[in-house]
């Protein structure tokens, strides 16, 4: 399926992802290798116990869902069109930021790399989207662009159901920090990522927790 493009009749579509074809290929190759090794290990154990056919069946049962998840993540793209998120996996779905019933800040930790994301829930099946705001490893990392952060902040500002004002203020604080030339470690998103306890793959910060953090930030 072709990626969305803007038209004169629709607002500009901003990509909310970092598209690096070489990195995507490396992730795909390493993912396939991991799936093969993992499935082969379980299949080998099952083969020793139940024979060759049992080993192949177990390897297939293990490999197929892992392969699906890997391909799902490789295909995932998110765009912002006005106040609407457009998410592509196997198809396209649209989630309105202004109508979302719940917004959480989520921090995932994979081998020392922490990703700060917004989890937007519109309260309906398949109406959930995750927007990665920043990825940090060590003292540096990669953050969403200034234009994308500003547009997201503007869209969230109009959400009264999930108190989007809090998350809008967080993004505005991030923009102000970047404008001042603060180092990565001094920026709000990095500080949030660093404050999350270690040892958990994914952690969810509610609106109340984000509100308390935003209240500690300088204007």
C-alpha cells in the first residue's frame, strides 16, 4: 500500500517516524535471524523428545507469531494530518487527537535504549496509536522534529476529554528547552526517560503523573 501523501483538499501530513532504509533492513535481517534461532532451539528440543515431525511443528508454531510481530513493527508508520493520527500497519486507521478518551505517556526500555511515547486511546477497537517522541541511549539520542512537536502540542491542546493540555505543556517545555540550546540530559523528555525505574520493559505514566512532572519544570 502506498504511503499517504498530502493533497490541496487535506491538511499537510507530517511523518512522525524516523525513516532510515538501511536501519530498517538491518532490523529486518536481525529480526529474522532471531526468529530462526529461537524457533530452531525450541524445535530442536521438541524433536529430541517427540521426533522430527514434532520438532518441525513446534518450530513453526514458535516462528509464525514472532515473524508476524516483527513484520508488523517494520511496516508500522504514523503520520499527523491536522488533528488526526494516521497509522499504517497492514492497513490504515485514523485516530482523532482531539476526541481521544485517554492519553498516557509510555517509556519502554530495551537493552539500555529508552523510548518515550504517547499512547493515544480513542476508546474503540483498533483506535489506539503510539507516537514515539524520543529515543535515548546513554547521554544522547534522537527526538521528534520541532515542527512535529509543535503540531502535536497544538492538536493535544484541544483535547478536553483526556486533559490533553498537560501533554501539550510537556511538548512545549521540550521545545523551549531545545530553543535555549539545552543539552539532551537537561530536556524534559530525557529527564522523564531517566526518571523511570530500571528493570521494566514498559512503564506507563498517567496524566496525573505527567502533570506533577510538568509542574516542576521552569517556564
